[in-house]
C-alpha cells in the first residue's frame, strides 16, 4: 500500500450483486466498462483516475482489509463474515439501498414442532455426540457464536458453496444458515425460516481502507466524490419536480395559496417566479416549482388544481445535492480520531 500510487476500487464480479451494483452506479452517473470481456480490470470514465477491479465479494473484503484495494462496494453480510479482527476497514456508507436480504436459520417444513432456536437447542440436546446436528452454511464466523449463544449442542458446521437449500432434502445436512431475500426459494425447497433465527440484515455498503483514507488525500477525495454522488442520487430517488402556473397578485399571495395545502411544501418551500407573457396586460401569472415524493404525486396535483394551478409539468430528479452529507462529516471525525 505504501508504494502504490494508484487508487483502487473493487466491485463485485458475479451474480446479482454485480448486476445491481452496475445499475446503481449507472443511476449515480457512473459507467463501468471492462477493458476486455474476460479481464477483471475495468474503468469508470467519469472518474478516470480510479483503477477498477472486479472481484469476488469475499476477496474484496480481504483486499480492502489488507490495503491491496482502497475502496469497495460489497454486501454487509460479506463484510461481517470476512473483515476479521483488524480495524483497518471503515464503512463509508452503510446502506446503498439495494441487495437487501437477511442471514438466518431455515429448517425443513416437516419439522412442524421446531419453530424457535430453543426448539432447535432441545432437538440438538437429544442427539449423541457422535450424531450431532449437521448445519450447512457459508458463514462460519457469524454462525458459530450465534449457535453457541442459543446453546445448540452438539452440532457440526459444514461449509458448502452452492445451492444450500437442497442440502436437507439430499440428506447432507439437517438445516441451513443462509441469506434470504423473499423466502420463495426456501418455500420451493420445503424449508421454513425460524422466527428468532435471523442473525443479520444485509444490504450493499461502501467501504474503505482506513489507513489509505488517512494517509493518502487522493483516496479520501475519491471517496468524497463517490459518496456525494451516492447521497445525491439516493436523496433524489422517488422524488419529482412539479412545476405549475398560477394566477396571483404577488408572489406572497401565491405562496399563501400553496401553503394552504398540506402537501405542497417542497424541500424548504416552493420556488415562485414571474411568468412573462406576450400580452403585456397579462402580468399576474406565476410559476411555482416544488419537489414531491412519488407516493404523494397525484394528491399534490389535485391540491394544485384546487388553488388554481394549471399546465402542471412533472419531471424526474436525478440528484439532490445539499450541504455536506452527514455521513461525510462522520467519516472525517472517525478518521481524525485515528490519526
């Protein structure tokens, strides 16, 4: 890390995480372009000074932890499993809004009397040491303390890298600990979630190598630019800009009409400006502009009509840049405490 001058960003190289990360970055104005179809090196033209590496999720966490990579986007579940005991890894944004899932325990549906972790502990206690409960999972570091916390003994934790849901039906495991998104795959494989078996809620996160962020200003600047774009996009998501024309004797009168309706406030308030018409006698028109959440959109249009609004335009919003994001201030404070 000390001799490297490039800034490295790691992105997922496979599966749902790869696709959704590319989509998210595209929505934030970043395009990921592979240098060649079979290469694992890519670039983001909008940030030309970044060296982009496409990696497996577990490898990304290890490489950020060890300083081989400066920044990465990865699932929180992978960070929790592979971050290790070091404090070299720092979370820059803890929820990028996609790849939401949960890590939990799922048992066969045929276990009708097994619905809690206490039930599993009772079942395990009935086993002899040479016939422990067999549990298949990719998450040994997270699963082991969870099982011990719930007094599951005896058990044997098996690692499998594939479709874990098939293991109980195949007879290679008694139950599984795995990621669940909707639960459909579990149900199709005749499995059910345990009520108190959830270990972690996971989603995509933006992480960095703490020493790089502290010692290399260029890495901190890259993190800042990406965080600003992420925050502006996430803040804008689900919002629209609504513009309408309205008669009034003054901007103050129009503002009073707008504030008479419960959903017309906007971010800080409406923007009101004069509308200049060809006919000089028509001088009492104003344009109002407000930001509206998608779930309030039709109600807002109805309220605009009630106060005389017409010619309503609805436009999507790509970004809402505000003051420095609180997450940026939090990151700076955390890094300063480690200097």
